[in-house]
């Protein structure tokens, strides 16, 4: 009974801790692409520049309490802040339930925090800092359950295959599709962005080649509707793919979809 209570307490703590980290991730998402310090100055309203008091900066709760509005100028607060905090909290709790309090839990949590940061930066800017890609790739080798040698092999084989595939599909888009559709913008489009390859390598390190194949397939499915919307409504031929790659990885990692698909097919 005591152990059960302690376990439940730790689960609650992991959720709260994840929400607090999520608040910091919002700072990273906002400031890293602009090359601003993530330590100073203190958080302020982007509309009225008023320094936000600590009691208006409580993860999740403050957003709901203030009804998504600045406490000082009443300007609407982006829903992104709440989503990032909730996502970070939920993933931390899910990882704790899956892995318990262990070194793997620590490394996977750090990995997922960087993945969240990368995803939202990619959504906003369609480009991500190279050092974050390097960090997430390095972290994956600490977090993986595969041996170091096997993890390296998976990363090189899988990412190498996608580099070749990217070349072939990009050649088709730029030289064939551009002529057929008579669209000059397609002549500079690439199938995969530069940041996608390190993420694909990271997925292979964590899931292995078979699991990574399922994750990539799911990522493509997840990206279909946003891509169509972006092309038809926003008239934008670029769709950030990193968020969908990570969503595919999370689906396989938490729901064991690789083995489920084996049973079905």
C-alpha cells in the first residue's frame, strides 16, 4: 500500500515536473531561433512588454485562469504555450509509467524535450538550429536500448537509404513535376529538408530499422492532410516534416505499433 501511494505521488510529480519543463521549452522555442538569451531578461508579454509576475506564470494553471489573455493588456496569449506545457507534462508522465525512475527515463525525457522544441520551431520557421539536431542525435545513443554498435549501424543504414531516396524524389520534383505542372517554385523544392535526415537517424537509433520504417510510414500519413491544406489554402509548397516524424516515432514507441502491424499483416 505504501509503495502504491509512493508510485502515485511520483506519477503526479512527474506530470508537474514535465509541465514546468514545458514552460521553459516555450522560452527556448521563442528565443533560440532569434539567438536571444534563454536566461535573461525575464519573461514578458510580447504585446505590452510588461514583465510577467511569477503568479501569472504558473504552467497550465495561469493560462486557464487568465483565459488565454495577458493579465496586463488583455491581449490574447498564443495557445502554443498551453499545448507545449501539456505535451511536455503528458510525455513525462507516460515515460515514467513506461520506464519508471531510471537512467533510461532521464535520457528519454531529455530527448523528448528537445524533440518538442524542434517540432514547434519547425512549425513556425520551417527551419531548425543545427545544434539542436546534433543534441537530439547524440542523446538518442544514450537513450536507446540497442547496443552502441547496433545503434550506429541502424542510424547509418537507415539515414543513408533516405539520403538516396531524397535525391531520387527531389530529382523527380525539380525536373519532371516542375515541367509537367509548369511551376517554377518546384525547381528549388527538396523532398526532405536538411533537418529531416538527423531526425530519421535518431528514430532508427531508438526504434531499430523495422520500428523506424513503421514510424516513417505513420509520419507520411499524419502529414498528408496538413500538406494538402498548406498547398491548397495557404499556397505554400513547404510542409514542416520534423513534427510528423516525431509523432510517428512516439506512436510506435508508446503503442508498440510495430508488433501490432505484424499481427494484422
